[in-house]
């Protein structure tokens, strides 16, 4: 069975599609740094610098989802679902001017998911 680390709600997917029409190619990144902390942020692909410390977790609505490896250590046992909520976050993420922000819902992976996705 194929397991995924990340998923997206229908409401959040609609926002991503809207942003893709307006901004072109996009990238999700979850750093755990400043602004909204560990909230997922979405940027124009050419405006986001990735390095060897960023891990590709999957793809949502045709948009790659990356997380910094330090942050990944905290989240590697969880399945993440990107959702939206009303309100302005304090980040530079592209959805902010729409009056919504992306948030993460998480759950602990099943043993089968964990064993499949965390092969060390």
C-alpha cells in the first residue's frame, strides 16, 4: 500500500488552485522558523530558495511540499493535512491577502504508515 506524509483538504486545495492561476508555479515550505512558526507557507517557486536541509514530503495539488530537516525530526511520526482558516497570519505566504491562512492538522501515523515511510 502507498502511504503519503501530507494531504490537503478540499477548501485548501481551492485556495492553492486560485493562487496557481495568479502566481504560476508554487512551492509549500514548512520551516518552523519565524512568523507563523511551523505553519505551512506557499510561495512562488522562483522566490523560494531550497538547500540540502529541505526534505520533499510530497505533492499537493501539483505543488511540492518541503520541510526543513530540523523541523522534520519533530513531525516524522505524523501525517499532516493542510487546511485553511479565516484570518491573517503573520507571514509572507501568498494566501494572506485573501484573508485566510494555511494551517496543519496532524495525527500520529499508524505503525504500518510509519514503517513504510520511515525506512532508516
